[in-house]
C-alpha cells in the first residue's frame, strides 16, 4: 500500500477523503496496490535513474531536473535512508557499500518541482522527458 497525506490524496483524486483512512488515529490515507484494477510490478526491472525531490520552487526553477555528482548522490542517498538508527556499525558499512555501488551504476538527479500540487502532471512529464532523453 501507499500511504498518503490528505493533501496528496486531494491533489491526485480530487478530495481528501477519496481514499480510506489508514486508521482512526492517523490522518494519513492509503491506496491498496493489490486492489482490483491495479497492477504491482513483481519482477525486477532495470533502474534507469533515481530522482530525489528537492525543495519546491515557484518560477523558472520549477520542474528543473539536475544531475548530481557521484559524491553528491552518495551523500544525498545516505541522508535519505530510513531507519538508520537501527543499524549497527557492520550494517551501516554494508549500506554505505551498497549505495556506493549504486551511484556508480545509476544516475541520481534532483527534481525541483513547482510549489503547488496542481502541477503534479507537469512534474511527472518533466521526469519522463528526462529519463527518455
């Protein structure tokens, strides 16, 4: 499942309550990817690029896609890992080695999107143009 804040649900589906709540105590909603009509990719596919979402901007910088250097990509990926407080030293070393190999094989780019969620389609189109060029 994908967990979404109400603002994201509203931008994607037109209303904040268009998806069911995750629980009564949490404001997030969820999209069940195993529901009828959805397809979930079960086989491994090649990874063309990794896009990191930067701060949202207004004006000419919106929808800018910029490549990161190998070192910058590694630092950005390490900064965006989840649950690092659970890793001991050997697990952290394995994570670092894995991410180091990844940035050598897969380009990492930063995406600067428009400030409003109303431009979500244009943001997706910018990424598609970038990955197909």
